C-alpha cells in the first residue's frame, strides 16, 4: 500500500514514479490518481517545474500529444520515449490507447 501525503504535488510525484517504462499517462489521469480530477493544468505546472529526475517524459495530453512545454521541446520528449520503445508520429504517441497507463 502506498502512503500518500496530503500535499497534491507530492502525490503527483509519487504517481509519476509509478508509470512503468514503455507506458504513458495523461495529465488528467495523474490528477485523478492524486485526488483532484479537475487539476490537469496544475499537474502540467508541477511537471514543468518539478524534480527533473522524475520520468515526466511519460506524461502526455488526453489525446497522446507530447508536451509543448517539455524541457528541450517535443523532439526531446519523443526521443526519451523512443528510448523506451514508444514511437510517435507528428508529436503524438502511436498506439496511445494500448500503452496508456491507467492503474485500477
């Protein structure tokens, strides 16, 4: 069982660590997991300014699109995903619905 903080940022960071290599999740999915389903934009801010060692490259928009504000740009995010076997076409994750991580 995961012990969760009352701090939203800390909960988001716990859940982004759980996204497996070769999978992606969305801002909204992460917000829901962290207890605030309407806070997708806040998750984006946390990702942009968050701990750089976390796998933020696995975070995409609700359609599988890469992050426009990703450090280094979408091409860097695409390369990090490619290193995990995830391909993208025109800055959108291929087979998004198959590799989307949504824990039960």
